[in-house]
C-alpha cells in the first residue's frame, strides 16, 4: 500500500468539507476582489443569479438541494416520465431530426426536402396553407419521398382540415399501408387563436380538429392529428414556466374536446404532440422538457389514462426569439447549445432553425448547417447514447422541480379563468406575457442579458446577409418579439444615415492619460456605442484635456466620451469636458460611475455617464437624437 509522508494511506478519506467552509472561502475571495464584504450565507447570495418565474440559480448545489421523495424521478419510460417518455430514450436511433420548410414553391421545396433526406434528416416539417406551400401542391413537394419511412409534420395554420385530409389522401394514393403512415397533421385551434386573435373561428376549427383526430385514431395508428404548440407564447415573450403552463392548459383543452367528440382518454392522448422552444440556456431547456413530461403525466393520471399512454410526445424547436439579424453567424452557436439542451432534455424530435431564418427564406448552406448540428451532436458527440444524462444532477433536479411548480401554478390560474381560450380572449395570458417581456426587455437594454454580435461585440462593417423574402406570418394575436429588436431599431437608424451621408454617426473617444489608464474604458465605450450603430473614433493617443479637445475638433464627430481612470477623472475630467464643449461637442459622456464628483462633472459639461448596467438602449437613443439621426 502506498503511504503518504505523514503516514496516512493514499486511500484514506479526505476530510468532509462543509457548506460553511465553502461560504467562508467565497467571502474571502469577494472581499479581496472588492466585489462585496458579504460573508456566510450572504456571500453565497452575491453569486446567486435570478431567473424568471421567481427561480434563482445558486452557485453551489448539494444533496440538501435535491427535491424531496414526493417528486421522485422514477425510471425512463415510466410515470412520471421525468427521465424520458420511452425506456430506451433516444439511445437506439437518436432523436428525430426534423427539418422545417417554408418555401411556397413546390419545386424548390421538393429539391430542398430530398437534399435534406439524403443527408441525415429523418422527418419533415412543412408550412402549408395561406402564404406558404399550397395544400394542393403537397403531392409534388413530396414526390420522391418514401412516405412509409419519413414522418411528415404539417404547420397548416387555418387550413388544418384541408391539409390533413390532403396528406392522408396522399398516403392512400401512394399505397402506403395505413399502419405505416407517420405524420403530425398539425391542427392547433388554440395556437391559431393565439397567433391571430380570431376567436370567431375557434369552434369550427375545434370541430375540424376532432374530425381529423377521429379519422387518424381509427385508421392511422402512427398519425397524430393535433399539435400543442407553445411557440406562440414563447415568441410573445413568455417565460419558461409561462410557456409550459400555457401548453398544459392547451393540452387539457384538447383532451376535453376530443373526449367530448367520442375518443377515449387514451386515444385522445395519442393524438397530441407538444412543441416547445429550445433556447441557448441549456439547463433551463433540460429542466423545461423534463418538467413538462412530469406535469403532463399528472394531467393524464387525473384523467384516468393508462400508464402507457401518459408519456408526452415532444418536438423541440430552436428559439426564434434568440435569433439575431445582425451577425447571424452567431446563431449557429445559439442553435447548437439549444439543440444540446433539447436532446439531453429528452425531446423526441428536434428542429434546428437555419441561422438565417429571421432574414428570409434560408439557403442551402444554412439548411445544411442546421441538419448537421443534430448530426454532429448525435454521431460525433454521442449525446443520445445516455438516457437522461442530466438526471441526478442536484442543480438539474432542483431546477426541474422549481420549473414544474411555477408552471403548474400558472396552469391552474389559466384553468381557474376558464381555460386557455378564455385566458387568451380575456387578456389574462397576453397581459401576463407582456409584463414578463417588459421586465426582460429592461435586462436586455441594460445588457444584463448580453446578445453577442448585437449588444456585445457588434461589428459595424459586417457584410449584410441578404435572403429572399419569406411568406407573411400569421398576425393579429400575440405579438412576436425578438431579443435584438431594440438594438435593431437603432442600427436601422444608423444604416439610413450611412446610406444618406456616406458615413456612420460617430462618437469621439476622448482618452486621458497613458494607454494603461484608458484602454479598458475606451473598449467598453466603443462596444456600447457600436451597439447602436455609432462608430467610435479614437484619434489622439491619450494625452491631456487640450489635446483631446483639439483632436475632437478635427474628428468630424458631434459627441464625445471621456475615457480614463477614476483618479485621472478627478484631475482632468472637468477641464476636458469644458474644453470638448468649447470645441463643439453637443453632448459629452463619461465612461464610469461618477461617485462623489458627479455634480462637479455635470457643472463642467458632462451630460451623461455610461457604465456597466446602464440603460444602453436609452443612452444610444438619446445619442442618435442628439445628432439628429432620424
């Protein structure tokens, strides 16, 4: 046996560390860094991150944080299906790689569909109906597709009845055995109500969906007639728990309609597929999908369903909200992380939206990257080889439990208000989601939630990515929001000025002192102003106040930002601000918090202070207004 110098055997157990010891060490680090004087539990709280829905992500999780026995995860493929809807998970074939197609031309759709299927895609998601692929063009678009081997999911909008009937007729025309047909017909009356706000058509849409479900249940065991699409809520700005709660209320609404239409509870459950957004927050993705299965299993149990029919079928789609129009290449990274979270979370089917999907109709390269994202995660990273790989993580289990509780509370609130339809028409759901998005918008404006390539590290000289215009989306109901929308508005103003004058609006960085003194804040200021399309000009090599004023006069800029250390600000900022104003600066900013010298700086000519956590959108809007940029 190997013996250590102090006589202890190598295999001896290490002393058990306590949470209190860890908190003490954290407190020491915080004090040395100047971040906080907190100690003990307070030190841990400093490192805690607040999420939406009243949930917080703590820096350390132990077995003390694990949910109690009443929320036991169980086994994969068994209630409450927390660990997966099937015992084998995705370990045998991987998740279903479902590519979305939105082009209205059947020939071009057919070419894209065949290219996808030849290169790893295992199912198709087709936008059909008004503004998309015509319903009567389905046969041509799917010509050459082996319909007994490929799942075809439809996104039919208001044309669900016609599109569903056309696809079923196509199976019969191609002599596909009815037991071999695999499809999701996509009827979603409540989702259509959320998208359009048109409540008058709801009853007719529900009746048509029930008819499709009865036909599918009787003759096509591999066909699901209805989609419970949570994307309308996510795309309106809903939080994770709000998205999940709305999906549960929608699913319950469909169970009521289907059972009233003559289907058994088990048959009704078999007609539903749930669709969720997958964001770049991988842990929330994992927790959301696990929590969704658990809560839907509870709904099925209360409805008297057999255990084997209670598993939720899940289709995860990378979030349109997180996709950016500026520097869209970064979307490849976002969708990769989102796909990882969806796969690890146990999604049955995953759609990776092409990186250029928010710019118009994706090109072949973008579709290739989208399908290869899943291919690489499945074939090279082997993500599907382990069932519920995040299971047992104290953080994931706790987060799953907290998301499930928050979603259930919201679901109960919707049900108490009369169900999802009443929740939408009464304003309960739209108002709640709008309030959530307003809070999140403040974080985006303050860059507490940074957007790479947009609010952080923007590239003003990037070459625009141009795509063919996409078909018009359904409107009239819940709004569609994007994380980048406030910054996109600012950048559009800058683009218009560039087109009209030949140059971007500019801010002069008035650096004081040596490079070591001003570099950090000059970099910060340049990054901040460029997020609004304002080019940063830094012509002098950081000398004194007069040199800064002289350089500003020849820069062509109309606004300036002082950049240096607090110590040099105390010595030179007031003088520099006064000289910049005398040189013609219509507005002078100071990079950093002013502290006790605030009033002195303001009296000397500083108009505004920019710092980490300031409202960047407000600052940039004001700057463009000051320069007269429409």
